[in-house]
C-alpha cells in the first residue's frame, strides 16, 4: 500500500559564481511570487533561502561572488555536501 503522506523531496543547492553574474536574480525568480524581492542588493557573505518550487523543498546558499568572500565557498560546500549538518547553519 502506498504512503498517503509521501516525504517531500528536498534539494540543497550551493550557488557560486562571479559577482554580478545574476545568481541572486535567478534564485529570486524561482521563489513563490509573494516571496520575491522587488529589488536585490549585492549579497554580503552569503544568503540562505528556503522555498518550495515544483513540489521540491529547496535550501539554497546564495554565495557572494566578491573576492573577499570567495573563501566561504569551500566552507559551505562542506556544509551542504560534507560532514556538517546543513540545518545547523540555516
Ligand atoms: N541584462 C541582464 N542583467 C541581469 C540579468 N540577471 C541579473 N542581471 C542584473 O545584474 C546585476 C547583478 O545581479 P545579481 O543577481 O545581484 O548578481 P549576483 O552577484 O551574481 O548575485 C543586477 O543589477 C541584475 O539586475 C540578466 O539576465 N540580464
Ligand atoms: Mg548575489
């Protein structure tokens, strides 16, 4: 017999790239309309977002592309895919 309450699919995304390449804009577009920001400011450090898209619960780490914050990329790669628990850092 099937499960009447199937577990929601989850995805954890680490979004990295050069500054001003449009990362935050893409993430903002994926969010439900009422949660979308009208105006985006440059990301400082990183921004953690959680939203549902196509019935999948996304946790997205939107990393700043600025040179001085790029050392965080490696750390959050480990947070998302390594030994850390992502929920502790959200
Ligand atoms: N022309 C154009 N501008 C974009 C596009 N995507 C984002 N932008 C603009 O590029 C700038 C940087 O976008 P942002 O999402 O903050 O980049 P991030 O630093 O990678 O997060 C903003 O002024 C956006 O409005 C695009 O597809 N085309
Ligand atoms: Mg950004």
